């Protein structure tokens, strides 16, 4: 688990900090951050990322467009993606899963939930 490089994508610096701190407490110390999908794609060009945690509602490029862009690139077809968002409507969740996210967490969430969902995604 410790060798996993995670990219946390959220337009809220506070939410990124919460995610990063939660990940560190769960044993994931190698975490990059990006403020939206476009920023995330740029960072992924220079960094080898093995797991993405993304928000949905962001300016520039939202989480759904970001996930769709990743899934259209060969090298990211099987990259584990966890969406963390306030959108809890079943149709939104289905849309995110259809776009290619591996799992979904509705904010607010507990540190245990985040760790559990990451482990579920990694277990396949």
C-alpha cells in the first residue's frame, strides 16, 4: 500500500487537505494534488500515478469529464478511480460508474470509509 502514488483532485484546498491527511493516517504517504481535471491531466503527464481520487463539481474540467478523458487514453484504461462528491442522486452515481469510476463516496465521509473504499477498489 505504501508504494501507491495517489492523485487527489478537488477544487477545494480544504477538501484536498482533508483527503491527504486522511490518506496519510491510513498509510498512504505518496499523494499529489490537483485543483481540477485539467490540472490533474497535466500532473499525470509528468508523474506516474497509480490511483485517482476525484471530486465531481470543479471549474475548468469537472470530475466526470476528467474520468472520461482518462478512460479514453490507453495507459489509464484500468487506473483505479474513486469519486468523492456531494452528488448523491442514484442517477449521478450511475453516470459516474458508466464514465468509468471504480467506486463512489458521498461527502461528508469518515476516514474509515475512504480507506475502506480504496481497499475495495484495489482488491478489484
